């Protein structure tokens, strides 16, 4: 468990299934994530997600708790082969908890964990251009804007740019 104040990052457990299905089943969350994130988000999606993540050791994804209540998720994919020094992160916070600094705090806990556990040198995130709140959150957590990937995604029939931000391991 990683903790800072009322915010904890904990390993996924079966006890989170109902709460995960409930808070993740919000189209505003799915709108800001890749299409692999299902909507509607149902019990079987939550159950599969938790089972898949319980198997990973060390953990690649954590449940975000605020005052001991599930409010979101943060995770990563480690690059393969020559890109293994990279980790791409993804995260979401339940809409009832937006704007409270929970995401920034979760990032401040998760990024050092990635540098220590996986020995990556670079952690990056790609954000849809319309999600400026996520860009600001990453910047508050020390990420630097690295690139704008023009016409890089299509979401709901609209093509847009991806903002790529990164943070680097301490030297």
C-alpha cells in the first residue's frame, strides 16, 4: 500500500468488484479513456479487471482509495524490448471526486513506485486534447509537455490531437 494523507493506492481485491462496476459505469470516464475501457461498465468487466490485476506481481495497477472508499484507478504498461525503459500510465477518478487533488496525489505516489519497482527511466501519459484538466493534473505532478501528436485519435467520430507528457527518473 502507498499512502499520502487520506489517499491510498492499494492492490486490487475481489471486495472492490461492486464499487468498481458502479463508479466506472460513467460515460464521462469512458469518454476520456481509450476505447478498450468498456462502456457500459458491468460487473463482469470489474471482475475480469480485478482477477487480471491480482495475478501481476509486482502490481502494475492500483485501486485509488480516498478516506477508505474506492474512487478510481491508476496503472501502467511497461514498454517491451528496447522500449522497456518506458512506462505509459493511465488513470481515472470517479466524477464525484474530480477537482479535489486526488489524481495529482495518486500520481505523486505511483510514479516513484514505477521508478523503483520497474527501473524505468521515463513515465509518460497521452491525453486527449479536450481533456485539459488531465493535462494540468499531470503538470502539477511534475510531468512536462513533450509533444502534440496531431490527428492521433478518433473518438465519437471526431479526430483530435494527443498531448503527450512525461516525467523522468531522478539522475
